[in-house]
């Protein structure tokens, strides 16, 4: 909003007036836009309770489609010089001008944008039901992970999802990095929550640590814990990746999967938010 604070008084306490850009020119919030026209707010103009309105009257004779306004009378210093500007002056001095504001206004103001503009790239989408898991790195990169080839009792295999029937690998975001593990005694049996996301003894976790976002790829073979190499947080895989030591504030997210033949298939969404989490 325009207008500085003076002696503890917030000039935003006055009645707000919103300038809108429409297909027919600038309009004030007091005016009703023509039927069917599209508008969006550009500027907020207010007044302080103890002074004249910032814009007191209109002079439509200078420009019929974009009315200017004369500022309130009185002496103002350089600090409040900006409040002398008319709506036309503000827009003419803008670095982008009306055409750019018309195009960028909805995005800048947080309003809805077209579905095409806001659609995420397929490779950045979170794992989708039906995706198959493939190797993230190494000699077998982007080749399907075969469940029977996973060693019981770890270590984890890093994976990313791939759209079924295509070559589209969803590796456009680090938040799609996954850790696939097969647990064995003494980590069994799995907790009831873990069982809801596991495929027998096979479990898939987010490989992004909830502490600072490092890739969780180390393994405590004796305890069968996933270990973050950055700050040594350990996650108990048989108990929904509960944090057992280290600074990580939250467990790792689990991804529900099923085994279909020699493929690991995504069966739903992550159990919780993935990536860095606020410290408790």
C-alpha cells in the first residue's frame, strides 16, 4: 500500500480503493466494470483517518478512457511525493507498463493462472500410481529394479519412478529420489503402519533426509537402519522410518508399492511430506 506510517499511525487503516486494469482502461473500485469485462487489481490507494484522501477528485476531461485525478491540496514533503502521482503517472513511470502488467498481473498478485501455464513438467511430478521403479544411478541406470535381485537385509537401492510404457523417467526433482530396501530378521516383523505401505518384506522410502535434504543412502546393516551420510541421522525402516538418532526432525516418507511379476509398481501417494522439515 502507498503511504508511510507516521507517529505510530498506520496509513493503511483508511478505506482502501483499488485501481483495476480492464480491457477498457483503468477503473476505480467504486466503479462497476462493464458486463463481461475482465479486470484485476493493480494498485491500492488509501487515506489516513486524519487527512484528506490521497485522490480526492477526478478530471475525466484529460483522457476519457483513463481518468486522472488531482491530489489533495496542501504541502507535502519529498518523503510523500509519491502520493502526488496520478494513476496515469504511476503506470507511465512503471518499468513494465500496462501491457506487461496485464500479462503478469495475475501471477504477480497470486491469482489463478491458466492450467497450461501452471502445469508441472511430467518428469517433475511426484511418483504416480502405476509408475514402475527403475535404478537411479550406476550401470543399470533407468533399468527396472527386479525385486528378487534385492539383497535381503539391505543395503538400499536408489530408485526413481518411470511412467509405465514410456521412457519418461521422473528424475526432474530430487524429491523423487527413493530408497528401496528388503528387510530380514531381526528387523521383522514390520510395524502395522509399515505393513500398509510395504510389499511383503520390500519397503520404499523417500531418500531425501528431513533434516537438510541430503540423500539417505548409507546403511546400518546390524540394525537395518537407513543412515544419512551428512549428519548421521538413522531411520528404523521396520517402524515407518522412525528417527532413532541424529538431528532429523521427522521420519522419512514411505511410498506404497506392489510387486507385479519382476516389477515394483507405485500403488499410491507418499505417506507424508517429503524433503526438509521444520525443526521441532
